[in-house]
């Protein structure tokens, strides 16, 4: 059980909703590769662009040169490697409202895997700026509970053109 927004929740997330584990060996490999590419970018190597393209092809991500040399402004190398090792857009079928509330609650509580949970929300909710509802909410959602945020996100309907 976890306490989220003053309410005791007892929602256990299905295994496919949890961040996938990554071996230390894989993290170490990615750290070395990120550092190597950062060095190529910093020294102005002509091969840096090709190395970044190959890295993105292997990992499914879409990083640019600046991502390799400025990641330390918001996270450390190990956190960047963990981000790289996990799916970019983890699509999960049939997520329930309770599961969405639990995920938003974990983000609000500052869960160490919040970055992954944000990706999960972005990939599985129609709302184009679901993270803004959490971190930059409109006035009516300031200090909102996880339930209120999910309700607002679920109300969103894309405009058909």
C-alpha cells in the first residue's frame, strides 16, 4: 500500500506496467557508449553524427548531439543510461482508470521511476500534454489529486479535422 495525495491506495500494478529491469552489465555498456559518443561530439569528430544515428537505431530513441553532452544538467550518466535502456513509448493495452490513478500518484509522490511512468502515460493516453496536467496544471487543477488529474486527462477528446 502507498499513500498518495492523502489517500491510502492499494493498487498493485501489473508487471507490464512496471519499469522493466535492466542489468548492471547493460547499464555499464550504455554508460560507456554514451560517454564515447559525448567525447566524439565534444571534440567535433565527423563520425559523431553517424554514431548517434547508429545508437538511436539500436535503442529506438531519437537523441541529438546535445543530449549526449548536456544530459548532466538534469540527470547523471547512470540515469541517462537507464532511460536509454527502457522503451521509448511503452504501449500497454487496456489500462484501467485505477492503474492510471496509481501511476499519476507515483509521479506526484516523486517515485524514482517517474520518468518511465510519464512515458507510459504519454504513450497510452490521448491527452497530448498529460504531463502538463501534473507539473504545470491549469488553475482548476492546482493541488489536484491523482484521481482528478486522470479524470481531466480522460475527458480529453481530439478534434477531428
